[in-house]
C-alpha cells in the first residue's frame, strides 16, 4: 500500500478504555476482601488474589483505504502524546503486527507503560504503511475520573472504607499505601478521623512481611516543617497514627536537618491525652523505641518537650517494685557501659537539679556481683573530690573542702630544737575560733603525745628553759607556733593539723 492510497479519515475511534485496568484491579481486590464488622474495627487479613490485571488497554477502530473498508492483515504502530498536536511523545512505540482487519473493523490489545497513565492528558496516533494518521484524545471511563490527581472520593460507607488498598505481597519492602511529598510544607500522607466519638484512626496500617512496615512515611525535602507521617484525630478514643506489624508498627524517616521522623500532637486542652502512645505486649519489647543513627551531632533517640510549667518533657512510670527509668549500658564493652545522666550540653550554664517530695535514696551494688561500688564526685579535670564506697567509708579532698579525715592544713613532721619555737604559715584565713587543731610528737619512729602541754600558769616561752614536752602557741588565721622545752628529750619532731568549719 502506498501513501497515496491512504484515506486521511480511514481510522475511526470507537472506544477508549484507558483506566479499565486500574478499575479492574480495584474490583478484583474488593471482591477478595471479606466484609468488615460494624464496630469500626480494622479489617481482617484479605484472602489471596490469584492474578492481577496486566497493564493493558483495549482499542477498536475502522480502517479504510481509498475510501473503502480494508480486509486483510496490517502492521500498526501506536504512539501516545502529551499534547493535542501529537508532537511530544511519551513512552515508546507500541507495535501490533499482522492485525486482522475485517471489512474495515479491527480490535487490538496494547501493552502500555502504566507510569504514563499518571493523570496527565494523552492523545493517540497510529502509523500504518509509513503514514501517521489520527491524533485523538484518550478519554477515561466515567468512574475512572475518581482516580485522577486532585479527585475526591466521597460517600457513606458505614461498613467499609472510602478507599481500601491491599498489597498481598508476603515478602520484601512492600507498602499498602505509599505517599511522598517534595513540598517544604507538605505531607507524604495525611489521615484525619473527624468523628468526635468511636474507635477511629487517622491512619491505620498493618503489615505481615518481616521487612515491611504498617505505615511508612518519608518526606524528601531537606528543609521546612516536613513530616514523614502526620496523623491527627479529634475523637478522645481514637489515635492520630496507629500502626500494627510483626516487626514495626510505625516507621518514620526524615532527611531534613530540621524535620521530624515521627510527630505526634494532642491538641485537647483537657483530659489525659497523648501525642504519641506506644504499647508492647512482649516480655522483652518496647512500648516506644527511638534510635538516632547519626554518628555525630546532637542526635536524640527520643525527644520530649513540654510547654507547661507543671508538665514534663518525658514522663516515665513503672510499678512500685520496678524502675521508672533505666539508663542502658553498652554490652559491647565493660569500659564504657555506664548509664549517663547529663544536663543539656548546648547551654553552658545548664544545671542538673533533683527535686523530691521526700528523700533521695541511692542503692549501691544492686546485683551483688562484688564489684567496687562507689558514689563519686569529680571536678572538670576528673579529679576525685568526694567518694562514698559501699562499706560506708567517706573520703573528701580538694582545696575547697575541709572535713574529717582530711585536714585543711597539715604541717608534716617539723624538727624543733630544744628551747626553741617554729612559726608555721597556714594562711587558711577566716575565723581562728572555728579551727580544730591536733598536735602529735615523734621520737625516732615512735609517734606519741605523752609529753603534750605545759602548766597553764606559765608563759610557754619563758618556761622553755626548765620545762619539757611541746605545745602549739599563738594561733591566728595565718600562722601557728610550735614550741619545745629546753630540757625535753622525748620528741624529735612535731606535726600540727588544722580543720576548718563554717
């Protein structure tokens, strides 16, 4: 057939079934899912679907050559375009070889790329014998319009869902509903249950696959107030987001430096409400688990914040016989397995304050494994300044602490000649009336105080020529004197220690 034999009007478009495949899928799935109970509870798991409708469309037309209907086989090429002039092709050529034509009538089934049918307008042209003819708009079946972008599906479905989508894959990272938003203020998926009563869910997701998720949301924007999943409910018995799965009920992921992987908000001004509520029935499970996988930066596994002066950023409650908060250790090593409670490192003046209506009780060596258990206070240089061990022994140190048994001043052993005095500078300051002084003697290796003191009626200095023993004398807030009798033979050196009290 040559081009000159082609009638420009030889093809007549009779029917176009663009989204019939999509509707057929929904009809098949709907027929396979059992009816849900009237209580509004989540549906039971669907039965399996034997086959899914393929991505095909049916097409019929009339072919004439020279004004006469064609009878015989013809090779046809179909092309889809995104404009009514058929100049911008989308997708690849769809070839149909040896198509039977009877008295001008033909019918073909075309395998199409389903991604092309994304709600955009489409036009179809056909080539035969080297000639391209026709540029006709593809129009959808009427009810398929409810699936185009921006469409609204609304109706009274008291015993079923407005839209119910089921992915029956038992393995792999599969999703019943997947939503994505690139807007800086968008949401991947938004679910709203506006009923003020009843057992309602803004978004409800279930998953049976070992690597899937009941609900998965991801916001790809790198800035802005974005949410992987945002759920909101007005009912006091409902949930903004409810997820149930064999491994993960709800999984939130965010790429934004200022975004939120999972965000829960309760706007009720009264009642015991919860922004995010987690429950685990497992003996080794977690009601709420958070993981910050970044290897650096101020990352938080779980972050809580309260705007109320009477509230708390994080509230934890356990049984009376159990713990309310447990700080986890690192099982990979014994060197860094400490539970650490720290004030906010982002604020240089942040303090750590403990407030209690009664007492504070600290239990050491709870596991009884025999390890050394102490309460330690260390300064910024990691110097130990206060310690209490499990036996009750208390030790203190540091220039700012003066308490038994460590004195504020210790002269060490000082040699004093017979009939002489040594003036020692302690420079402790304060009021000398608040000093406690201890004096010891030593002869050779024998430490004693058997020759301590003088007759108080004598001036120690004038009496040195004929008395024995030693004394401390002339104490003030900067110095103290140590004196030894002229005839003393029982001490070689003296040691004085001073404690200070407020």
